């Protein structure tokens, strides 16, 4: 166990300069465990190289204290580099320009702006036209935008820092459960900044009524208590649907292979099988596995509905709980498919048979399906009604850490499988009673939503298996020209070449979402949902299980501003968002933003 040689002190301090103290302690503990001075120093060099690899830097990196000012400066340099790339290549067509910009973005360790697979294939073929060209130019406009780069850089660095925390085993039941203490501090700081922004941002309608966005946020599912209550109502409604249909309830837990886990479950010690995977890698494995399961179920005609909850093990590695409802005669086929894909990767490793896939057939005489998943909903939102989590920690404190974990890694905690649109459900609950007798079918569905009857709402919308585009009521969106509402769109910077011109909002066609006017009679007995023949046309933007904000802005020219306006059914449009709002900020927040350049140190290395 070598002590630090006097001649090595200065060298060691230089090598570890800028490394957070908790990481230094782990490195030096391993240093002390080496047999010789040479092995110990080589270990430090190896760790320096590993840190550089995680941070996306060369092995000869230098310390940098990343704060908001640093991210802002880096974003400015990167966006200007993109401008130079575009200006220096005026002869390239749009596909070649995009490929050039995308390669540069990837070289910074950041994924290029998302484009549909169809558009990416068109880029490979070298020909893009029409709406696809608008999307590609929008992606390039993002790469020219300092704000886009700043957001991406902050997310990248906070995840890199947490990856290093996992490398040095700072995320486990003994140190920082679910998320490192360093990572939790960063997310708390982000939450505080967001809350300050909401409190300082004022929405004023055309009647002069004003309120802060913080007050508005507390009234919807951004409020953890409201979110938990809504999820419980929907889960109970699905269970009632299942009983009425005679379906079997299954509670399935799906876990990642050992190589995705950083720490051992009991001791919290380093897992020798860990391959460097992040929680995001684990989530992608689970999503990939479930996608294959659903595809196989579809091929065999097995239909399911229910909910999925993603939550972390003590070391931050995700696992899924699925509450699924299925016809009893199809349950065995479902379990065989799950077993096939759950054990396809490393299925024979020690412990896989015990931990990889757990299935409980819920006996209604012993407990409800909602009861099975209720504690998982609560402990992943606010810990309400639970004293301790699985590891003996205070449930409310753990819930904060779980939400911080999900925020840091961008992991979607809850997903509804099947069923009716939650966006329509929320819009109906905003409405007063409909008195027009000719709209009685909408009023009936509205009453179910208003009474918190998810079963009645789902059945009247077309049932648990009704496709979104065929449901009785759909969200009504309005798309307007960007030029009318957003004069601060990213400007075009390449002069003299029509092929490379920016998106001109005035030339983009205005599209109004909604269903053609006209009120039909009562619903026929054989009605099973909307179809193309009986519903007219509509522009739907469906985002399952997410709150759709009333205002959406687009600075990049690739799509018109879109607002959720209300609901549409059988040619009837009902506007639920009747006010026009303007947004302003208090001067105190502007002064805070202008004077705050070092609000939080990310403590990581370049």
C-alpha cells in the first residue's frame, strides 16, 4: 500500500486538479491499494484518461469550472462556427449542408435535431423538397441558435458529471440513493431557477386579468399531488374496464441485465459486471425489449392495456413495473413472449432467473390491481401515504430524488398503454355543462370526465382499444403563421442563394386544425368510433400522457405555432381556451438574469 511519494505530490495535484473531492477520494483509495508506486501512478493516469473520455475531451485535458457563463460562451462559439460552415459552403445543396452540420453537432457529443426517418433517407439520397425541406432548414436553424446550444451543453455536462459519479460509485443505497448528491444539488438548482422564472413571468389576458405562471402551474399536473391523484383515477378506471370485460390483471416487473447495474443490491459495492452503462442505456434496453414484446403480441393478436412505471434501483439503473390487462385465454401467450425477450440478452447469467422477470397474477379476492401499482405511483411522485421506500429511506425524501433522477436522465416515468386521450379528458374537465340537446353525446362524456369516471369516459370514447384517430372526441389544435406571433424567428444568414434561404413564414400555408362544421344527429347504436368516412378531416398532434401547453412557440421556422384550442367531435368544434394571453417578465427577474453569471458550478473537467 504505497503512500504518496514526496516527488509525486505536485504531479498528483496537477493530474487531479478540478476533479470533485468525492471523486478524488475514490481515486486515491484505489491508489493506496496498489502494490507499487508505478502501478499507483499508472492508475491515476488511467482515471484521468477515463474522465476525459466521459467528458468527450482529449486525454490532455485541463480543468474548467463550468458555470452558466461558460456554457453561454461555448454556445456562442459553436453557433458561430455553424454560421461559418454555412457561409463557406454556398454551393452545397440542402442535403449536403445538413449532413455537414449534423456531423459537426455529433463531433460535440450532441445528437442533431430530430428528423423523421423518411427525411433522413431523403437526405442520404441527396434530394429534399416540400415540407421535408422546411423541417431540414428548421434543424439547421437550431444549430445556428445560441440558446439551442446552451440548453444542449447544460444537459450534456450534467449527465457527464453524473456518469462520473456512477463511475466512482457515488450512486447507491449507502451514499446517494437513486442520484448522486452532486447531481441532486444540480437538479435542485435547476428547479429553483425554473420556479423563479415561473414566479417572475406574468400572463395577462385580454380582460386585464393577470397571474404568474407559477400559480397556473400549481393548478395542473405539474403539481405532484394533482398528478398523483389523476394517475390513481385513471388506473382505477382501467381496472373497472378490465372487470367489465372479464380480463386478467397481471403485474410484471422487468429488470436490466447485470452489466447495466453499477452497484450490488445489498452491499452497494461496485458490481464487477458493470460495463459502464448509464441509466439512459438501461432505459433504452427496457424500451427496446418492450417494443419487441408489443410487436410479437400484435402478431399473435394479443391485445393489452394498462400502465407502465419506470423507477430506479438504488444505483440509478431503471426497471419497469407494468400493470397489464389481458383476456384470460391470452395470458399464457403474453407471458411466453415476455419470457422470450426478457431473457434474450444475457439470459443465462447468475441471478437472471430470479430477478430479470417477475410476474404476479392479481387475485381480486386478495387485492385490487390499483392497489398493486398505487405505491409505485406515489413513491415516484411525492411519497404520499408511504413511510419508507424499499431501502428504508424516508419516502418523501426518496420521491424528490427519484424525480430528480428522471429529470437528469430525461426518463419518462409513467406511460398509459391503450385507452382514451388524456388531453381530451383534461379539456372536458375545464368545461361547464353543455345545455344544447343536440350535443348530448359530448355532454355525456364531459360528465364522466367531470366526475372522475375514467371507465365511463373510456367506454364512451370508443373503448380501451379504440385508435386515437377513431375516438369520439379529439383535441382541437390551431396552427397559425409564425410571422403573426413570433417576429423573433432565427434570421437567415446566407445571402444571395434562394436554395439556402431561410424559412419565410409568409409563404407557408396557414392551417387551421379542426373538423368540418356541421352537427349530426344522435349516435347510432352500431357506432364504434370515428373513421375517415364519418369524421371529416382534422390535424391532430397527439402526445400520449403529456400535458399539452396552451402556447407553443417556434423560433426555427420548421412549423407554425400551434395552440390547443379545445375539442372536436363529428364536425362540432368547442373552444375551451377562449382567452388570448400576453407574456411579460418582472423587472427583478431581468436584473437577476443580467447579473447572475456564476449561479452553479458543475465541478467537472475539460
